[in-house]
C-alpha cells in the first residue's frame, strides 16, 4: 500500500512538473510571437550615441548611459513639439548586421519638421514592414534585455522575413513607474 502511494505521489509530482514546464515554455514561446505590422513613419528628436552589441554586452555600453542622461538632464522636457508622452529608442544606421556598429537615439516622437535643440538630433523612423514584439512588464533593465535575446533567437529560428538592419525602435508609452515598464519593440524586416 505504501509503495503504491509513493508511486502515485511520484507520478503526480512528475505530471505537475511537466504541466508547469509546459506552461512556462508556452509563455516563453508566446512572448516571442511577433505581430507583423505596416508601421507609419514618424519623427524623433533625442540624444544619440554610436555603439555595438559587443560593447553593450560588457555592461559599459552607451545605452544605459543614454537612459541615465535622459532622466538626469531632463532631456524629454527640452524636446519641442512632442506628439505624446512616450519615450522612443531608435536603432539605426547599422554598419552591417547584429554584430556591427549602429546609432542609438533616445528621445520622443515629434511633429514633422521640428528642429532639434542644441545637443540633440532629429531622425526619421521610416514607414514599412516591422515585426512587433512586446516585453513583459517590470523594471526596464530586467525585461528589455531578455526580450532582445528572445528576438535574436527568434530570427535565428525564423529566417523569413529577414531583418532589414535599417531601423528598429522601442516605444515606451508609459514610463512613469520604473518597476512596471513595458516596451513595444519594432524590428524592421525585408
């Protein structure tokens, strides 16, 4: 009787573990299921830096420094003609692919034709085909980098449509709570 009871408990534990692992795997898979969209073009004004993924992976990259500047220097308050309260991060001017240099611009959407203040740049995010990935909610440093890792993994297993490596962007529509950040990441595709 005890032996049968142990056997049943063991089977139940294995079934529960299997269900939990399956649910986690499904959640992870759902997290990287992008939505294909036709993005309309828009203008962004912000601060820029030139970087690459190898430098960013060291922890001494330009991207965290740009985020610090954005808030410490009140950059958003100096951007004229903002269209909304979102924060936009743009990855553009790729030298080649995910291994090459690119320009990172952090700022906000503005009315077309708005001139950039001193120390900032104005760029256009072109209209076109994008895949939209949505991060989980949480602290930005904890939800955005893992989402990018999932995106890189997605394109390794789904080669079509291929990344264009022209312009990608992240849109943060509500960044008022640093512990509940959610990014919509738009990857330009061919």
